[in-house]
C-alpha cells in the first residue's frame, strides 16, 4: 500500500466518529501568540490545527498527502467561511512547492518528521514569525509507540536545531514520548 492510500484509509477511519478535529492542546495553549497573518500547517491531517489558526484570523495553507483529509478540510473551510487553502501534496517532494522566503508568520507541524524540511522552514518563516512542532522522540520510557526511530527526534533535538531562535516553550514528555517546541525567528 502506498503512502497516500495508507493515510486515506486512516483518515476515513477517523472520520467515522469525528465531529470536528481538535487542535493540538499545546498549540491551543499558545493562542496569545497567534493572532493572524499567514500560516502553514504541514502534514495537517484532518485540519484541527488549520481550523484553529483560521479562527484566529490566519490565512492558512494546509498541506497533506491525503486527499480524504484535504477534502474534509476544504468542506469545513467552505461551510464555516474560513480562510484555509488546502493542498494535496507529498511532502517528500517539498522542493517542488516553490515557497518564497519570508512568506509565513507561523508554521505548524504535528507528528510528521522530515529533517530535510528544517532549513526550508527556517527560510520561509518571516522575521519574528513563529514555529510550532510536536512529534515523537526517542524517550527511554516510550519504546513501544509503533513508530520507527527514523521518525523520532533525539532528546533535545529541536532545541539544538532551533538554537538561534528565541525558544518560548519546549517540552519533552518521557511518558508519552513526545517533544514539542514553540519558538520565534530572530
């Protein structure tokens, strides 16, 4: 099964009982910093973060490989008159997206890791713009997440990667095996 089919199947299953996708709780807690502009939600899934950002006056570009997810987001954006522009895209082909430098006020990624994106992300976020990421990391207490180590961060990896940025929030939750960062480009 190819990647798109795999994610389409997962999202179809999730839609079965879903009323509306919720934003990441740690992102939601940072809402005081998120007051509009342009935002990019990479690997957006069913769009909980995209919907949240659009309701906070962002013009959101939502990108995911799953056309099931993107169609769902498009339907919500249309029905709720939200400024979301969903795009079906395989992020392994990120170099074909032609993002311009300094084009986004905020970029969000949850539970997707491709380290090759880090230099691009750093260039497309505007000066004083924000980056939020949360994903799995290699915690000694969370070895059985069902996620390959290649898709897990090393301890404190995001701190090291964004060391030149102003880190406003960082968390490593060993029990859940997740790492999250919220930082501002200087």
